[in-house]
C-alpha cells in the first residue's frame, strides 16, 4: 500500500515539515505544540489538508486534555472539520475527570453518543508491590548535593537511573554538572533536536550512559527493563505524572526503587501523591546530612558553577525565547486580522 505518513514534532526542520504537509499525507502524527506552530505560521497551503480530516486520534488523552496543552489543542481543533463531520477517538491508561466528562457532553445531531470503555485490570493498585517509594527531605538550595549522595550510595552506584525534572534548563544544568564529575549521563528534553533525543535514548538503552535526565517527555511510553531507580529531582504538580514517572521502573514484575527529593515547599505534593498512589513514602535512611556535607556539597557546588558559566556562554535557552516571541507576535497578528473582519 502506498501510504504517506508525516511526523510533525518539535526538534525537526519546520520548513521540511511544511512541505510534507503540503503533499497531503494520509496520516499525520503530531504533537499539539508543533502542529499549532504550523497553523499559526506556515500558511493556508500547508494546513489545507487538515480541513478535510476524517479521523482525529488523541493518544495519552489525559495528558493532551490537561491545561498545559489546552491552548495548542484548541488551535489544532480550530482548523479541523466540525465534530459532527469527523470521528474522534481517545486512548489513555489514566482516566481523569476531564476524560470522563466527555461522556456527558451533548451529542451533536446525526452523531452517536460518546462511547467509553474502561478495561478492567487485575491489579487495582496504582503502584506495583515490587516498587519501593523513598524520599529525602532537603533544603531546596542544596538539592544537587543530595542528588550526588544518592547516586553515590553503594546500592545505587552502578544501576541505571532516570532523573525527572520539571524544566528543560534544570535537565541541561544537571547533565553538565554530573558530566563534570565523570558520571555517564544523557538528557532528554524539548529543547534538544530530535536527532539528539534519539541519540540520548539509544545511549541509555545501550548502557553507554548510566543516567538519563529527563523532563516529562520521557515519563510515558518508554519501556526500558534495565531501569532500577527513578529519582524525582523535582516533584510534579499532578500526582498522575508521578505515577507515570515511577512506572519507568519495576516493570513486568521486576523490582525497582523511586527516590523523591522533597524540599520545604513540596510537602503538600507529597501528601497528594501518597493519596493517589495509596502508598506511603519511606525515608531513605542511608542519606544523612553529614554524608552530604562530607562527600558531595563542595564537589557539586563547584561543578554546578562551572556548568552555569558554560550555559551562559552558549546562550542556552535563547532559541526557545526567540520562538516564544515569534509565536506571540503571530497570535497577535492573527487576532488583529479577525477583529478587522
């Protein structure tokens, strides 16, 4: 079959993607943010094919329907045919209130009511019994030193680790800091070109890198059986994101650990996570203040300072800011045109 497929994601050449969309592929696999960029900036000839879409599929629907994606998703939906003229399918492993509320929406004329099917699972527990949840309570300004101590513990010194953070800048800073201390480390975040993301993932899977530092782009879909430890350097605001993160270890009946670095402002998040997971976190007793001060604080402080200087020299994050300004200008321009008409 001569099926044409186009993948529209961040980190790839946007001009090349626009040319692909102009050829009217049969299938478009896209992230909401990058597709919204094309709708804003690439012109009618590029997005014309989207106006005749017959099927819309939202994978990881709980995430796509969250507030963080709402603006981009609305922009994508604005160029698609009306809901009465297309079929929409949603798939998710986490059924949230936003997903369930779709069942109560009014049924458009000529359409069947929303059909929802939840697969019954044998294990109703959000966290598998083979996964141990630990925490360390730390002052926020020395989190890096505690991270170094955790990674250097005898039981974790050789295992494969995913460290989750909330911001791309934090991911890059930790990668550079740990690399200066000779840790085999890779990173995965939205400011990396797709080729670098793929390379990092291959290095981690091949165990050329022992540590993968990632934002939530890696919290879903990754199945790497060798991951034995997940560290939450930053706690997520949504407890479901925590469930997805720690689900990268203890897979298929294997044992795994999760360690959350809890700062003074994270206590409420911990309580929400424990309620959602139906499991309490235990204190990681091997980590104590004396060990951190004696073995990690000076090393990490020096390495972090050098890493920050390197990032400033390279203007890390500048491209993101430029793209953000361009997007804001495009939105203002489009709003002005609408108001004139």
